[in-house]
C-alpha cells in the first residue's frame, strides 16, 4: 500500500480545509495517509523520506511569498534528496494579489529541484473551498493516486 503524507500550513483555515478534504478522499480510496500541519506538528523534511508520495499545501503571503512559518521548511527542502518520490502541491489562493498562488508554485519548483516527480499540476482554490472546489479537490486526489499507481508500477 502506498504511503502518502499530506503537509500544509494555513492561516485562515482555508488550506487546512483543503488538506482535510484531500485526506478524507485518500482514505476513501484506501490510501494510507498521514496529515501534518507544518507549523504545528513535529515534522521535519527528512520525514518525507518515509513516504511514497508527498502532497504539500500552502497559502500565499503578500505578493506571492512563502509564508513566514514555512520559510525554514522551504529552505530545508533544498538539502533533501526526494528522488523516487511522487509529489503535488495545493493551496488556498487570493486573486486580489498579483502572483496567484505564488507560494504553491514555489513549493512545486522546490520539490522538483529536490528530485521529486511532480505527478499532476498544482491545485489552487480561490479562498474558502466551495462545493465545486470540493469536487476539484476530489478529482485532484483521484488523478494523483492514478498517476501514483502508474508511477510505482514502472519501478
């Protein structure tokens, strides 16, 4: 059974809500999942090596910046070899800002730079997830797990 870690940071609760929707749907699909709030739970970048796949969620601060509480985690990612790990990113975004979901993009780039294979495009939700967004989150999970199964079958 694949082991997936869902990590996130959330200021307003929107990204947390997305992470919980993702976790619930992974469990419905019988995927082993661990959920961590980066700035609250005791989780280090080295812990990612214990999983087959990584789903990382972040809100975006200011003009596309990585949130303050994630800066160390973001920088620490640069020294971890995630080769062979599948990954994708998600987050709550605000179209009021010029860089829509900039932190989500930065985390996707950082994971790829560490050797992780980005299986699907990032999921960006405008502020609080609405009913249509819940369906998008579920489709994100379904696409991710389908590609994860295919990726692991090749190895």
